[in-house]
């Protein structure tokens, strides 16, 4: 049996895929390691050009060391021609073929190259996974989406929506909670459209999971505004449940309707603002995460300033800022009026500066407040990372081992990215 290292890039769906591969490999007797490996699996992400370039550079470095390599995930799935060009030396396992990872490992170790890119989303309906963190269950609820964003490469990798059976998902959540999971991360390319193809809905799924006995929290993953709007009353109802983090991730991408139309996002800024207004009316302290893409083809100073105005209005708790990167094979790659990278870099700098000020001012208001939190991660320099019911990251400085505990803390300091507690008040 071999020592295998898995390197994961990208979203929580990719993390779940890596956990599935880990399960299959351990079942066959292989050992998962962080060093001194016999073979490396790179589970790749295709969202941005810099990320792809970083991954290809890593593959080259490993190859020059003479290491055996399997490339899995979104890059080979979206760029199938890479199998005979940029990745022609390496074994390949697509996003719908991870149930064949053990076979790929055995053949690659035997100096035989394999290319597995023929699977479908049906192959992923009932996958077992080995949790990277025993306290967190990543629960993919579907593959693909119903969108057709002009800039998106992931769609080419993961395809159209295939929702997984609701009863099975509840069963998986129950099994995870029984085995010690304290957080259930609901994940997909767009959680808001879950069930459209099978007559189910996301709120119904969440409600079913909240009825499972145990002390745990559910984190609902990213959903696009057009689908969030359709399920908003039911969504608000489940967000109020004590077992659900008061946190929502709704990417707006731009504050300008003309740009949103070019992006093929299927909603207007006004729709997004209406959703946020209703959420904050019903759940005043809810944490809001959103995304913006800066420098999309046709972006002007005026459209950028509208995005700035929207972020000033929204005052998000989390802001993921992306500079536009042209991805081959997408609709936006054919568009004119593209900004130079130095221009998009400046837009990103301005937006980052704005958000840091917003986030710091919001977090400062948390100083002195007390929260019950769950400690789910070991931090740096003897610290621990926890989350309150609003999914705010709180760094706790303590000499005791707090991992896996639910405790009460007092916020003593604030940063733009997180809160700090130097005072544990008890359990």
C-alpha cells in the first residue's frame, strides 16, 4: 500500500470531493500523508486564471522532482483538451469519476497513465467521505447549477443541476452528527436552486436536518439572488432556527444593472437590496457575505462607483473581491472593452481599502459583548478559532485545549477580519 498526499484547491465542494477520495483510498489500505508521499493528487480549481496558473506551476515542480501525479477536479473536467496537451504526462480523474480514484492510484503507481473523464453526476449521489476535520461535515446537496454566467468556467466542469435525494442527505447529516460532527456545511454551486429538478427545496431540507437530535449548527452555503428571492420567506424561517447559523452568502457581483445583464446574472441590483432588507428586518444581526467582480468587460468609472455605493449601503461582514480574469471558452472572453490588469488591480485596491474600514467599524461594536461559541479550529501561536451563532470568527487566546467545546466568551479586541476574546467566561 502507498502513501498518498492530497492537495485541494478551491471551494468547499472541492474539499468534499477530496474527503470522498480520502475515504476510497483508506478503504483500499492506502495511507494519507502530508509529506514523504509516493503519489500526489492535486484536486484542482478552474475559477480564475491565476489559480490555474498556480496549479500548473505546482504540477511542473512536482514533475521535475520525479513525483507520480494524478490531476483531479475542475481543470481537467472543464478543459478536456488538456488531457493531451498541458496534462498529457499525468493521470486524470474528473469531478464525476472520483469513485475510481483508488483504481487510478494503483495504475499510476504501476507506471500506467489513466484518463477518467466519462462519469456523470449520478456517480456522486451516495459517496462516503473521510472528514478532514472530525467536527465539520461538508454536505454537498447537488452538482451543477441552473445559471449560465458569462464569465463562469465552473459550469463547464460541473454542468447543469442534479440535486441529491433529500432523505439520503438527512440520513448523511444524522450519521455525521452521531459520529461527532458539530457543524454541517451545506454546499453546492448554488444552494438556492436545490431541488428544482426533483420537487424539493432548500428550506425543506434544512428544516428536516434541524429536527435531528444533538447540539450542532448548520451553515448554509452560497446562493444566487435570483433563487434566494424565490424561497425567501421559507429561508428566513429556517434561518431563525437555533440550529442554523444566522449567516448568508449571496454574491451580488456588481452594483450596476448594465454590467449584471452583461454577466447574465438574471437579477437587478434592486432585487438584491430587497432580499437584504427583508433578511435584516427579520434577523437584524444576520451576517452577510457577498462577492464582487471588478473590471468586467465594459466596466466604467461610473459602474465601479455604483458598486462602491452598494457596498457602502450593504456594509457586508464578508466581501470576496475578484478581479475579472478572462477564462477561455466563456461568453465574456468574446467581449470587448476589457480593462488592463493594472486598472483592475487599482479597483481591487480601492474596494479592499473600503471594506477593511467597514468591517473594522462593524467589529469594533462587538467589543464587550458576550457570546456562546463553538471552537472548531486550532489557530496560530496557541490560539483557537471559534464561531458564534452569526458565524463570526472569534480568536480565543487560551492555554487550555478548547477544541470541540462550546463555551462562553467576551469580546475584548477587534480586527477587520475577526474578533478576539482574551476572556473565557465558562461553558
